[in-house]
C-alpha cells in the first residue's frame, strides 16, 4: 500500500538541458504508483534515500504556489511545459490531493501551453479545464499504451488502467482542440513486439482519432535494468536468455531495431498515422493561435 509523504519544492517547473519539443518539466509527485516494470525513473528515488519508488510517494504540496510565481514572472516566455514527464500526474495520489485542477487553472490564466501524458483515465475528471486551455493555447494529451493483451498488461503495468480505457481518454480529448497522441513505448522485445499487438494498437489509435503515434523500443540501464530482468526471470523465464542476449548494452541491437521499425512503419502507413509530434506542434501553434494570444 502506498505511503504519501508531503514535501515542498523550490521550483515548480524545471528547465530542460537537452533539446526537446518542450522546454520545461513539471512533476507534482515523486515516485509513481503504476508499478511499471520498465520505468526509467526508478533511479530518482536515490536522492530521497528511498528504494520503494512504487509505494513511497512524495507530494509537492506547495507546487501550485510555486508555479504561479514562475508563470507570473516577467521573464516567463510561455514555453511548452511537459506535465508529468517523470511521474504520472494522474496516478492514484491525485485522487486525494487534487493538484492538477489548480495547475490547469494557472495554465489557463497565464496562457501557457503544455503536454500531459498519463496512463490513467482520471484525466477525464479535468476534461472541461483541459478543453478550455486547448482553446487558448497548445495542449497535447498523450496516453502511454504498450499492449492490448490485458493479462500481459497487468503484469507489466500492474496499477495502470486498462488499455481500452486509455484509448477512450484519447477519443474523448480528440473532441477538444487538443492534439492527442499514443505513446507506444516502450516496445518490449519478445513480449509486445508482435505484429498482432502492434496492428491492434494502431487500429485503436486510428479509431480514437489520435494525431500521432510515437513508438520507442525499451531501453535498459541502472536500476531499471535490474528490476526489469528480475521481473522477466520470475514471470517469463523462457524469455530471459533471449532478452539478456539482446540487451548486452542499454539498447537492443541494430538488426533487431531495423526489423522492428520496418514492421512498425508498414503498419503506420496502413493506418495513415503520423509517427512524430514535433512537426505537429509547430503546425498547431501556427494554425490555431496568433502571436498575440500566446505571448501578449
């Protein structure tokens, strides 16, 4: 059972050093209750002297106040903020703390564009606020969905909602002015990389009217590598030697990835879906919003 610890933060948004389609990252929580066996952020709990990333959840209780300090500053340029880049802003803790509605109200007040990615349908609770924001500035609603086999999904992502519920989230938000996307990542070799699964994901993406599908192969390093291989050894022992051979380093081998993306691209073309959102961000910003609405 999760334990919530309330903490304070000095900043709400952190500037990203690497080149991305967005400039800032905002995370309400530290730790994530979804329990995904491939989570790349497990290392982040080292700084909190905690080893239980999935159950030891830290809540930044002053994040709304700190966010307004940043957004109201004369130096704020209304660059895109990625909400939940490390931990899901709509994980179960959000049902209790209800911080996202207040954050969205500030985004509306200060006309700040954002990306929200989640594995929860709790985001539908804030539908009206997100819809309003999408009429003012750029909003991207993305759901990470890895497979359509629910028995497999429950093992990989034990506390995420069902894949069909996530697709329903995307379908509902496609009715707003927000850009919607499927983050098909990570693709897990020998588990979720078969043609049947990939075709089903793209089929449901098309049915949900998403703007793009962003695929990405599993990458393993640090604590994530240890946790993932322990999981495979226990749940899929027959896959263990295959995956160990494939992941001699952090990434899968070139031959594997070339063959995989050849299949993915064929299915992408079948459903006529974009495989990138960087171009779509620029197009949507230029088509839907004037410089006045964004920056004045």
